[in-house]
C-alpha cells in the first residue's frame, strides 16, 4: 500500500443531493468536520439553475440513489458544462 498523500489540497466543494433532511444534516456536518465545503440541496429543481449558472466548480456530487436515471444524466451533463 502506498504512502498517504500529504501535499496541499485546495478546497474541495461537495454538492450533496438528497431529500432526507436528517441524512443531509448529518452528512454535511461530517464533511465540514473534514474541511470540505458543502452545498446541500433537497430537490433537483434547485440544482439545475445552480449548475447552469456555472458560478461554482463542483468537485464531488453525492446523489440520492432513488433519483431517476434521467436526472442523473442531466445533472452530470450540467456539471461538466
């Protein structure tokens, strides 16, 4: 097993998407405790305008697995744009 990476890591922005408010709260606290910046949203209708504006570069997306496949494709396409 290799040595852990010890270099400087820039701020990582995580977008957390889930309609379970308790999960979102707990996961947000956990991620922030590990120095991640978190944008938490509970509806996909909130996400699309945020991504299409392109004001923030999302590094990681954590998605609710119960979102439809079409929504996943739309989110990824918007995130890459």
